[in-house]
C-alpha cells in the first residue's frame, strides 16, 4: 500500500489546499464529464462557452468527441498552430478522465494534463504531455484511496512537470516579468478543483516576486 505523505506546499490565504472532491467519476453531471474527456484546448474552451450558455443540446460532434482523427487535427493546425493544443495528448482509457491541465502560450499551445482512472481499490493517476513524456522530469504516476486534495494534486503535478522550470527557461532572461509570465500561462483548469487556477496564479506571483527581489539585490552589490 502506498505510504501517505504530508503535502509539502505552503499555505495560500483564502485557498483551501485540503479541498477534496467527492469523486472524479459517475455519478456526476454530463457537463463535467464532457469537459473531463475533451483533449483539445480550443475545443474545450468552445464547449465551456456552450455549457455556460445552457446549450448542451447544441454541442456539435467535433466538440463532444474526446479525440480527433489525424486528418481533423491537421485541418485545425492549418487554421492556426495553436488550435492543435491538447490534441496530441495520449488517448484516455475508457474509464479515465482528465482532472487537471496546464496550457501554455507556446506556438502550438502545449497542454500537460493529469489523468485519473478507477482501479479495483485505488485511483490511479498519470501526468501526460503532448511529446510522449519528453517534457516530464519527475514521478509521473501515483495512486490514492480517495480523490487527491488540492494540495496533493499540486505537489504531484509540479513534481512531474514544473511550470516554474518552464517559466525560468522562457523568462529568466527578461527578469521574470510578472505580466508576461501570467500571460504565458493560458490556463490552469480543472472541472473538479475550482480554485486551481487562482492557486497557480498566486504561486507564480509569489515565486516571481522572490526572484525579482533576488535579482535586484544582486544587481546592487
């Protein structure tokens, strides 16, 4: 049995890191499961708009289908490379759902996700990217008896794929500008953890402020 460890992430005022969803699986609303199965970033955004407008019955097949064919993906890419974002994530198993994703403003709007599936006695998780795991650098799988808390999810996700490493590579040369970094993170989303986007925004702001302060101090020596 997997040893239970403490969450080694600092508290954030106003955000409950101990929040734990009741389940990732049925019975849940149709809208939640639709969003948890769509891979494409642009298709997911369009589906959210239809759901918010109460038009679930008007969802076209291209938005409702979790995975597109190669021809459909290439057609989207010809419209704009960013439309391919998320479409090259690994296919989900039949019982899997996506519980969280981070989308960045790369040329092809790359997406990294956490998938979860129900095993016989435990929930099985894996972090996946669009490059057959080439961008992952830490432990990418784990299990739990219950859904993860928000803090546990953050720790697991960051351990497998660190948004801070990505931001360092892209913005270290320009002084970790706050607005540029936040704009680069197109979205941190989850149909199960409503405050995950706010949590990551606060983390990035705190992390960036500390680095800018260090740079200022070093420059004054």
